[in-house]
């Protein structure tokens, strides 16, 4: 797990999108992820996204879970980690960002079939193309060309959360592409 440092924050710009994500884990310890497709590859990420102006973090998390995977009435648990990821991105509104800072909350739930509240065109505008429940072993052994998991080292992070639970203090991750 790549941990952040004070020096990392010196490289950050003021143009960082604020976001929230959910580590959605079922009773069999499988995690629900969404696949984002871009010209340079695909990334399996946790459901979630940007926090809208005037929206608090938990309200944004509920909205994102409803929109992307159809999960309503989620009960977010503690914050597991925060991640700052520096990379160029354009959001669905056309705003260009230098990266994203996101908090990740644990959500335990029974397994369900994701039925997003956004339609296929809306999901495509967000580059969201697929959903899948994954076990830690499947993530560790997955070897598809141009498919990645975020954050880096995700299988190790997931295994630690399943084994040890939510840490007393959320840990910080930093990634720069």
C-alpha cells in the first residue's frame, strides 16, 4: 500500500475534484466494483464519484450508490481510507481536473444484482461500462491486458479490511500517474 506523505501534498494543485466512494462488501466478502473504460485502458474501481456543490459527503455517497449500482438505503460504516490521485480527467460536465481526492467508506450488504438508476447513455458519459462482484483471489489472479484495479495494491487493501475491519484511523493513499 502506497502511503501518502506531507511532501506529496506539495505537488497538489487547487484543481482537485472532491469525491467519495464505497467499499461495498457482501456477506461472502466479495466486493462490488464498476469498470470505467478509457482509450488507454479499463479500470475496476469502487462505486462513487464527485461531491456536488452544497452536498455533504454521505449524501453524495448515497446518490452515487443509487445512480451507479442501484443501492438504496445503504448504511455507510466508517471511513477506511482517503486517496489522492493526481491525473488529468474531464468530468461529465466537461470540467477538467488535475486529479481527485476521495474518501472511501465501508458498506456491508447482502449480495444484489446492480440495477443503476442512471440509464446506459448516462453511464457511458461517465465511462461506466460494467459491474462485477469480485473475491480477493479473483482480483489477485486477474490478468487481463489493459484492465487495472484502483487503487494500486487493491487486493492487499481489501484482504486487510476483510481480516481486520475498518481501521481506527483511516489511512491515506497517494497516487500519481
